[in-house]
C-alpha cells in the first residue's frame, strides 16, 4: 500500500536530489532536502483538508484532482509562481528571470537579495494571517491549551486577526524607517516597500480566503439541493439522475479544492525564500514536497486515518506562525537557514509525539480517539 501510494513521490525525490547534486553539489542537495521537508510539514494540514473533501467525491473526480490538480499544484503554483515573484520583484520578464537563474547566478542572487524586503513582507503577512485565523478559532480539540483556550476567546472579536497583522506590519515598517538617517532616502524607500508589500500580502490572503469561502458555500448549496431532490424523488417514487447531481457537486468540490490548494501553496512558496533565493533549487524542493502532499492525501483517504493524529494540524500552523515571524525579522536581520528550515520539523515532530501520547492515554482509558477528548498541555 505504501509503495503503491508513494511510488511516484519516491521516484521524483530520487530524480530531484540527483538533479540538485548535478546543479550545485552537496550543498544544493541539503537545501533541496530541507525545502522538501518544509513543504511537507507546512502542507500537512493541506493534505488533511484535501482528504476530508476528496473522500466525498467519486472515483472519476478523485482521478481528476490527482492528475489535472497535480499539474496545477506542482507546475503552476510551486514552479511558475516563484518565477513570477522574482520577475515582479526584480522588474524582469519571466524568461529573463529563468535565464538569469541559469546563466548569471551571482547577478540573480543580488537582484533577489535586493527584493527580499518586499518578498519577506508579502510572505510574512500572508503566513501570519493563516496562523492568526487558526489560533483565534475555537476548536474542540486543543493542543497547547494554555495558549489556545484564551486565544479562542479573544477570537470572538471581529477582525481581530486583521488588526493584529496590520499592527505587526506597522511595527516592521517603522523599525525599518527608524534607521533612515543612516542610509538616506534608500532606507525610507525600503520602509515604504515593506508597508506596501505587506498590505499586498494581506489583500492576497483575503481574496484567496474569499474565493475559497465562495466555492465552499456553492458546495453546501449543491449538497442541500441534492438532499432535497432525493427526498422529493423518494416521495414521488420517481428515479432521479444521480450522475448529474454527483457531477455538479463534485465539480464545485474540485473548484473549491483547487482554490484551497492554491492558498495553502502560498506558504510553502513564500517560505522557500527564507531558505534560498535560487529558483532552481526552490523548484526542485517544492516540487518534491508537493508530490508527497498529494500522495499523503491519497493515503489518508484510502486508510481512513484522518483523525488519528489530531495535533498535527496544530503543529503545522504553529510552524507557519514561526516562519511568518522569521520572514518579518529577516527584513532587517539575517537568520541562519538551518534554524529557518528545521523549526517547522521540530514543531511537527512535537505535535506528532503529543498525538501518539493522546492516543495511548485514550486506549488505556478504554475509549476511542473519535469519541474521547484529551487536551494536551505540552
């Protein structure tokens, strides 16, 4: 089962790591490996959400999601989108950006380094909103109860996450501008760039979230309409076109999944800039990670174990929050790439360990994970 589900991911991993060694030696190998782990850890909640929706779809639409969908996810968001970010930030055409990455890596590195404040501000705000919306939501299952319980109460205040994100952005831009006298007008321009890019990240998050909510509402409407037609057909004793209704509902599910998957892929793409500015290594690492996320989605659907390790989603979102903070800090200060790459792995590992302890405690008490709530204060 594991080999059948993850076979293509293993093959892509081997090819990607070999390509990394040929491109940049063992240093490139390490960066691609870290990027792959980062993408997997940040996107685990994506796989969980995808699997929860995918299991409702018939075999045909599941195949569409795992074929057409993976082309959009891997080649569209993980490979093309980083080129677009670099092209826009450095004011280059996409073809020029790709050519520069291959032919003049030093100049490319310098252009991306110069554009780093805007990239970090945009990505940091986007990731921060994902994290804040998660911790402010009142959830039945809590991992770090001493943090999540009071935050869920604060989350009842409307637009609190947006207000906090804007305050953080203002602090970041003011901090940059406070040193304006040391670098003249360039530093002032940098502060303005940080502010505008951060607002852009916030707007992007709200647009993506709005589109996801729209498709989710459409899906619910289709399900309600289908249920009403089933009841009507049962009362009248008439058959109905199950294929047509299932197709319409599945189509909205597919659209919703693609928008949702795109929104989750932003964190991996933006977060990758905290590890490396090399577009080739970024594409290899994110591509490998995206393949594992897709395989993991299939595995979760086939095994039916979505609720077994309930704290993993929490750990993934805490990793997103940590990465958001690190990106915003790197606007002014350098942070070792090892810290940035491994902090997510540590948080995911801690949440997995807490989930295992929870399951053992429930089993010892004679309960089942699906029906018993055990909060962790770890």
